[in-house]
C-alpha cells in the first residue's frame, strides 16, 4: 500500500473502496473475492486500484488493518503509562474480553480474521501480512517493557526473546480461536478469552509456572 497516495484519495471514494472490499472479502473469502466486483462497487478503475495497492493481498491486508483500527477504537485502547503493578494484568484481560465481546456483536471480524490467516499461510502472498505482525511486535515490546519497569514481567530472558515468544503465542492462539469460534457458545468464548490471557501471564510473569 502506498499510504501517501491513499491519503490523497477523496475521503468518500476511499471509504467506498474499503467498504466494497470488506464486503467482498467477508462474503466470498480471500480466494473467491473478485477485484472486478470491488472496483465496480467502489466506482474506480482497475488502474486506480493498482495505483494505491500492490495486489489483492495488499488490499486485503489493508482492509484487515483498518478493521483492527476500528476494533481498537471501539474497545478503547489504553495508555501504557497508566498501567501499574496492581492493574497491569487486569487491564490486559479487560482488553481481551472487550475484543471478544465486539467480535460477538460483529461476526464479520471473525470471518476476516480467518481469511487473514488463510492468506498468511500462502507462501507467495503471505508476505502482505508481515507488516501487521511487525506492528504487533512493536506493541508487545512496549507492553512488555512497561511490565518490566513495574516488576510484573520477567527480566531473566532477553526482551527480544520475550517479544518473539509472545508474538508467536499470540498468533497461535488467535489462529486457533478464529478456526474454532463456531464450536463454542458466547459464555465459553468469554471464558477462553480470559484463559488465553492467563497463558500470556504464565509466559511473562516472574516466578509463575
């Protein structure tokens, strides 16, 4: 994605483009999604689409990024500076639970998540997902370093190892949850959200086994 070019696109046309793409991917999945249908609904030409995006994978990943930004806006992020040794893990658990509640209200988040991991498993086109994982790694590093400052995250291992381990665990849990979402009712999904956070705590908290 060429962010500068995209920002220069008329706001209404940009919103129509993303709305059309999100609907197409949510309805048909990644493989069956049609760029021709997307541009027809958005009212732009194919040459214009490729002016802003490298390929279909780039467009899809950008749609997921925007969906994630909307999710963060809806559930309310938090300022790491406001985390304390007393509220650190409770705040993170609250974030996980609010994200799960939002997905319960908006099932298309789950569908997009499934398609995202389908794309990530594609050897040729999966590279488009790398920028999201780099951003996730940066976020985990900020949260981990803040936890270390507060004494609630271990310091006996290199921070880069903790970040990579957390990122790997997060991807595995997220992929599994997306795959098995339909196997559980709402109460079980909320319970699993809390249990997943407990796995992160066991990985990161000092003296926890």
